């Protein structure tokens, strides 16, 4: 639990950070909240030669509503998202998800950008980000690049971020209409990570039927994913118990489910279905 | 009413601890300290063919690298205090020489100028291992399997049969005999503060001081003196703040001796602070029994006999008390019931894992789990209520001291009283009615009851390997401040507060005028330590006795100063007073110009004792008294825990609905400290019942090697605990106290398991092993294989 | 840990088999394989470099091919150790013709890890093993499809392997 030697750089601006990252390329790692990287370093499973701490850069921590979009700075902590009265009004899925991450200490230090860039397959944010169809803004010496969430999560701890890129902002279209949202998860009792976690947004049309749906699933496979089958099954449907249950039953279709000491593939599969159903029911109920 | 004793006095330890001002081992900084890091075996079982330390030795900051070959016999083996017939004790060297037998075993030690350099150099040591097949499963180890030690020819550490009564006849005469396999999974103690050692050797004085996070400073000093070949009176062990132990620091570890030895080699302080990874791999584990219960009963519910055949997992080596733990299980198998015949057959086996040893409860949680599960099995078999079956087999409160077929005499008890109080608090009848309604709705609601008794205040010296007494010195300083030196070594229990309460009341001084000193072998007279729920019942009694001696001495001097016979002096609220009748005589005697005094404060007496200008002939100056208290028996606290749970039928997840506990630990010095101990114990029980398990794979790798995988219960997982007490004094000590440190981990676990089994009983479930993970329950509910 | 699966490759069975037993190909296709030196009939010493960016774990050990029955079956045995621990694995590969051309590879094996990676990586093992197998076969397919006179394709395996390992390691620690 004693890390190997590293150099520590603390740029004051994003431009400076990008330049440092370009300069040090593969030898450097970005340090955000440090709740993934530092433990790995203490176990010497990660031994970066250089840490670029972006925690001292002004203006990477914010929650803004602007032109029908919610913009969240990458260094915004889980706690800031959890406690944002604005978000509770306009996009309650984010605070609801944040409140279920780890514990108080993790939420006080961990950041949404750090979590997404790390892309742990059982992290909570990816499910919400997928359900909300967010866009992620990466920046590098070449400028900004906007990545759709469906393209962002590539594989086990692998994102679409290129070497030299820093995730700087998350953009979410402002939910409108009769929209309801929910995030529900089974937490692994040791780590608090999602054994199965499902984030849902539902918008009803004037007749109360499902007009649009977003379903993001985490904890189940090697990366968070969109349950396209569930979304398609819901859209146009009546959102009654039967249709929800039927839609939820497809939540792992075509997905290679992972098993571990705590939950086998079979049990995870079952939990994903149950929690998908419960989250959809909650979101549908809230979409009034 | 006493001013302090019996009151919820806030812990005097806490202000410094919660503001970060306490000093744990790592907070103690000495100039020129060298840092030690250990290379540990990544294999559970291997031959060491060679070790190449050349690169590590030349790494920046590295002062020395030691291997087992360098140590040779310069440091004696890690001691085991077990003395069972036929016990095999492997030679446990502080660094492995040619054979490693568990993953995490120290193989080499790097000494460097800072802890980073020491750790860096670990990666530069090249060890050529020849991996050997590991034996992990306890029953497989007992049958044969790969051998941990070829030279023994088998993996059996010892076999033991204990108990009294004719078990064969008893089971034969039963109307029913119920059999059940039961698993007590391996647990990792995980004290908040890992182990740590700081050693400082003064070559001139030839004195070695060792700061260690230990529960037993004096026993450690004795053992380290033997291991290091240093005269015991040249070794000083200091246990500074100790951040929890739960038995895991009731031991003598290789690292403690080795860090001391390293300091002696270099004439400089040497420090090692355990990492959490090391803590999980290489600090003792607890439990680890697989047993087979046979319990006989009559149709009316009378228990006739109990047999428990158990395979006990020792791990690879025997630490201080490793082999003794199953014997404690054997002692407590009778629970709080009259059982004429009890037999335990232990097969203790070596496996390629970390040693097991005392973990909060130490053998008794296993016994209580056995008997409390067995009582539920009997109730289920006979179709009787679990409370009825228990009550039927209780000894009456008039039957104490109560002799068990395990050879114990329970000191005092009133099991029905605690049971009835708990049933009342829970409103058991309504609980059962509500359960019936819930079941009719298809819900899985369960109620679990455990009526436990446990053995503590360990213990009479005859029954312990190295003395079961405890010591205390109480003195009053010239300024009137009271100092208590206790041989107990509290590490979170709060005895700095409770002992001060005791002294403050007994001596009539302010609580803040009392200081309790512990854990420093150069300051405190020899003591045994804190474990086995003995701190207050044995250590506290020594304090109490020393105070009485002190008061006698102070009375003598007070009488002299007041000019009367000692018999004429009474002591109350800090003042010695001449009895009223006598006072009149003194006043009337006349002659003296100054008014004769009729009372004197204890502080004045203390000053006079030290100034010694006016002391009676033969009076030893100073005001101090010491007591070594040898208890005549253990004490046996008891109680009832009642739990209600509901299971999510869809997912198998368990929700607590009620938690009611009534504990009886005799007289109570500080109810808040007792509540705290009960809270902590129950929480650790919840951990064992639902979450915790040290999982090794087939090759002996610890898979639950971090707190990301090994699930400790968190505050949010704990139900509201409804606690109360009954108070049945112990006749074993003058205060009537019993002990409460482990009761929670002993009484709570079976109550939780019984509740979950009860919830699933409509599905035909009679037993579940721990941890009761949601997936397992889901499989049962949904008949998924 | 048991691992099994089926991989459908577009290349012909004989070519796939050839690729699967060719040390030069294996060197390029075994995730993270940095060197593969022949030490015997079908046994090799190897250096596997696991780590990308922040993670640098080097395993050295051996690769053996056993029970070779072209073009139907063989068994691969890998054994490596390094600072983060050790990893051992063996797998049986059975090749069949696929309907409509190509090859179906059925694999089943057992992977054991020890040391730090066992103690902290348990929950990532299955995903990591799956990812590794998929990378291996994707690379083999590419090799088998490649014309013999063409230069060997680049798989970026250092990168991907390091990624899976880094993922596996860091999996335990959320941000």
C-alpha cells in the first residue's frame, strides 16, 4: 500500500494540463478525485511516472443550465451533484445516482469526470449517462471533441478518450415533457459498486403512453451499456405492469454477463431483470 | 447512589482520539528511524530454491536485506502457548527458510532509510520458488490431501475428545436424534489500526524498547525476550493507543521479534507499519470450523445429549492460542441448557492458509451457533415454538452454580428473566401473529431467538496457558491525584474511564483527578492483558482490591494524624472523620491550644504520607497499594437476542425489521460502555451472519484480499438496536461484574441465522450456513441449482 | 477460474491451425506477448508485458503447446510470474469447419492467478479473461486471413492487453 515513485504536476489551467499531457504522453496519468487511481497506485498495480493533478484548475467544477442543456464540469464531485437543488428540479436522475455512489468520503472527493474516464464496469455514473443520452466533451491540444455516450464506453475500463485527451464536460439535454427518471441498484456490500444497476428515463406522450425511453445498465457486463431492446419494447407501450415486466426481461439480451464471488452470471442476470423492472416502474410512476 | 459507578460517564479517552491527538505506533517518530518492509510469499505452498537479494541490497536507501538464512537461529521461533496432548507444533521461523506454507508468509525483510525505499526494494528481490500442491479444504486436509508438512505424515495437528456423560446411551435413549452439518466460516478480524511495531535499541544500555499495537504488552515482553535472547528486564514493551484488536493482537508475531532484532543489528530505531493487504493476509484469522451436530431429545423437548464432531482449521502454523480455540468451543457446547451428556471430537488440521486464532468470541461463537441452531432444529423437528424448547431446558436460577457436562460451573444466572424481558420488549406474541399474517400474504418474514451464555473474565490461572490473574497498583500522589496502573491493556474498551469511575467513587475524588496508566511494561507491574472479556471482571477487580488496601493504609495514617485509633475513623466522600462519639472525647480532652481536628481529606493524608514528617511507627511512607487478583472461576454472562427479518422473495436480499437484545453482564460500571460493546459485538455478528468470509481459492490464494471484496458491515447496514439488561451479579468477584466484550458476537449470530431460517421454513428450510448471501437464498426460494 | 467459449473465425481451418501453432504468430497474438523464445519441441520462454500508461506489470514464464493433432486440436499451457503476482493457464482448443466456410474454435480452459492480482482482481477475472480470449482469436483470424507474403498485421496488442490488465487491476477502485 505504498506507491512507487512519481512526479506530481499541478497545472493551473486546462491548456497547461493538455500541454503537459501531450508532452508526457504515456508516462502520465490524469489525477481527478483519485478514488480509483490512488488505491491502484498504492497496490503498485498502477505505477505512472507522472501525475497531472487537474484538481487545481479553476472552472472545471460546475453545474450550469444553458440553452436547453445541462453542462457539468468534469471535476464536479459526486456530492455536488447529489446535493444540487437545481438538478433535483431539472434532472433528478443525477442526484439520485450520485447519492448511491460509494460512501460519504468517496462522494466528497470522487468526481463525475474521473469516474467516467476510468469507466469501471460497475460504476454508477455510466448507467445514468447512457440513460440520459449525454454527450462527453474531450479536449486536447487539437481542441474539443464531442463524444456521444454510446461511443464513449468501449470495453473493460476502456473509453473512447484518445491519449492526450482530457474529459472536461458532460452535456445533457434538458429533460422536458412528462418525464420520470430513476436509478436503482444492488450494491456489493464490500465495495458499494453496482452488482446490477439500472438507470431509466421515461417520457410519456399525451395519452400517457411511453414516448421515449432511456435505459442504461451497469455492473452486469464488462462495460456499461444501453439496453436497446428494453427501450424499444417500452416505446409506444402503455407502461403497465405487464409491458414493463416484459420489456425488463430483455435487459441482458445479447450481453456477456460477468460473474464473481458475490454474484454468479445467473444471479446477476436475474438481478438485472428485477432492477430494470423496478427502475422502469419507478420512472414511469414519476412521469406524470 | 454512587456518583460515577453505574452512570453513563462519557469516555475520557475520546476527546484526544476523535480530534486526532492520540498516539498510535505510527504517530511515534524517532530520529534516524529505519523502515522495514517484508517480501511475502505469493504462493500458498512452495519450496524456496534460492533467493537473490543482490539487486535489492544495492538499491537506493537500502541499509540491509535479510532472509531466513541470515536469521538462522538468531531469533527464536514464533511461540505457541497450546499444551494439548499429542499436539504437533511446526517450527515457525520469523522468516521462511526453504519452505513457505501460506500466501503472505514473510520471506525476506528489507531495511531502508524510508518506507518507500524499503517497499521499492521488495520488488528487486528474486525468489525462485518450486510450487507445491496446496491443501485448503479442511476436510480434505483431514483425510490426507497434499501435506503441509511432509515430516508429519498427515495434516492432523491434534485430536481431542472432551465432555462428560454417556453420549451413546443418551442418544440411544432419545425419541429423536437430529443431525446437521454446520460451517463456521473463516473471518478476518480487521482492527481499524493494523499492526505496527517500532523498536529502539540502545547499544550502550543494551535496552530494547518495543512499541507494538498489542493487547498483551507484558506477555509479549516475556516472549520477545525469549525469542531475541535479551534479558526480560532489558526489554520494555509499550502498547500506545491501540486501534482495536478483537483478539488479533492477542498474539506474538514474527514481525514484532524481527523488527526488534533489526533495531539491535543497526543500533537505530526500526519501524514497520502493516498495510491493509498484509493485515488481511498475515494477521490471524478467526473461526474456521466445519462440524457435525447430533442432538438427541425427548418428544417433550428435553435435550438428552449433544455430540459435535468438528474439523478445526488451524492454518499452516500455530500462533499463540491457535490450538486452544476449539477447546473453548467444547467448554461452551451446553449453552444455557441442562444437557446430561455432551461430547466433542476435535480434529484439528493444518492447511496452507494463515493461522486461525482468537477472534472476538474465540471458539464460543462457534459453540453458541451449534447449540442455538440445534435448539431450533429440535423445535422444528418437534413442531414446538423455539422459545418453549429453550425454556424447557433452562436450569432454574436457584440451581447455580450450575455444573455442565463440559466440566464447567456457571457462576450465576437467571436465564428466564432475560428471556422474558426480551420477549416483552419484542412483544413476541404479536410478532408471531404478525408473522402469520405476513406468511398468509406470501411474504417471507422470520423471527430468530438466541438465548446464549458465554464464558468470560478469563480466567483462573489453572485454566489458562500463562496466568489468568490481573494486577493493579493504585496510588495517591503528593498533590492528591490518583494514579491507577493496570496490568490490563485496554485498546478501545474504555477502561481509562470505568476504572477512573471506580476509583473516584471509592476514594471520593473527582473523576478528572484519576489517571489510568496501562500498556507500558516499565511503568506498570506485570499484567496479563485485555482479552476474553476480562478487563473489568479481572483487571477491574484488581483495581478494586488495590483501592481497598490503599484505603486501609490511608485510614491508619488518618487516624494517627487525627490522634485516634484506626477503628475510630470512618471514611466517606473523600474525608476521614473521627466517629461522632470519639470526636466529642477528642474535643473535651483539652490541654491543646489549637482546636483538635475531627476530619482530614484524603489529599491531606496523601501529602502527609509522602512528606512523612508525622507517620506512625512502622508505617511505610507513600500511599500506594498493589493487588494481583486471581479469580476463583470464570464468569458467565448471558442474555436473549430476538431478531425479525424479511426476505425479498425476488432477490433473496435480507432486511432487518427488529433487533432486540437483553444482556446480563452482572453489575455494570458504565452502561454506555456496555451498550457500546454490545453494539459492536452485534455488528460483527451481522458481519459473520450476512457478509464476511475469508475465501481462499484451491491453490491457497486469498481472494477476499481487500476491503473491496471482504464485506464488513457499514453503519447503513445496521438496524436500530433495542437494548436492555438484567443484572445478575457474579459471586466470583467483589463487584459482581461479569464482562461484556464478546457477548454481542456470541449471542447475536445465531439469532440472525435463526431468523432467516425461520423466514424460509415454509419452504422446508431447516438450516443455512453463513454468510447467508442473497444469491444462496434466491436459489433456495426459486429452487435454482 | 474456468473459462470456455466458442469463436467463429472467417479463415479456413488449416490456416487457423497453422496460425495457432506458429510461434511467430503466437508472439503477435498472445495478448501482451513481448518475446517468445523456443526452448524445446513446442515449448517457449516468454515475456508478457501487462500494462498501459499507468500500469507496468511484466510476467516472465513459459508457453507450451501439447497434444497437437492438426488441424483439430491442441492444448496451450501458459505460466508466468512477476511483481504483481503470477498467472497460469491451460486451454484446450478444438477446431471444426464452420457451415458455409470458416472455422469454429471451441476453447475451454482454466486460469489461475496469484499474488496481488488474485487478492484484488477477483471480480474482474471473468471479464478480463473473456476480453483476452476475444483479442487472441480476433488476432488469429486476422493472421490466418492474411496472405502469407504480406507483412503480419498489427494488432496493437500491447495496448489492448495492457488495457485489459489495467482494467482488471483498477476495477476494484471506483473514481
